[in-house]
């Protein structure tokens, strides 16, 4: 898993999420690509080992989020199977990071 510069056009939310703190997300993924959007506070643009692109973002946490607050992060992709693959790889990455 790594940051991507590939196009993310056509990605969307398919009801796949993870729960983690912003501090840990930054520790695991590095600084977000976008900070302080219209309906998001943080967003990462990523790809899996096989090149499947996906995004990770908080959704409608108006008023900001604390570094140690558990947040529901949406995973966006081109299909539900892409987002499930991304979540599995992300969870494995987090587990092995610690």
C-alpha cells in the first residue's frame, strides 16, 4: 500500500469503513493529501499493492476532530470489491505496523 498519483475519477463510497484516530492514520499513512475540505477534514489518496486506487476520508465531522478521537473513515473506490480489498490491506498494514 502506498500513496498514489493515479487518477481517482469515478471512485465513491461503497459502505466500507474503518475506525481509527487521526493521529494513528497520520502515523500509518503519512500526512493527508487534503486537509479541511467542504465535508471532510482529512483525505488520503492511496493504492493497494496490485495498483487498485482508493481514498480514505472522514465524512461530515463538522467542527473538526481531535487527534485522539476514534473516527469512522470512509474508503472510496471504483467498486465494493475494490474498497473491501483496500480495507483488508489497510487493516493488515496497521496491524503489522504496530
